[in-house]
C-alpha cells in the first residue's frame, strides 16, 4: 500500500518531489492529482482529506 500523507509537511515534500496523491474515499478527488495542486487547496479541505485518507499515488505494475 502507498504511504499515507497525514501532515502538510509530507504533502509539501511530495509536491517538491513531483509526486501525485490520491484520496480514494473522497468525493472531491478520487483520482490521482499532482501534490503541487493539492497543497494549494484551503486548509479546511486539506484537513478533511487528511482525515479521509490521502496517499502517494503509485502506478499499477504493467503485466
């Protein structure tokens, strides 16, 4: 399973490393989005996404 993001610092690090994140249980953003985009959301939304579960996105392995 992908590493979970629980703090703004972790999200900032993901943005700096040009990673994508996804929030599978969120209606707002169930598909992967760049961490640099997500870090610019309002604090209220970010708190809810951290609580619901935000994870580093990793592409599925090709078969």
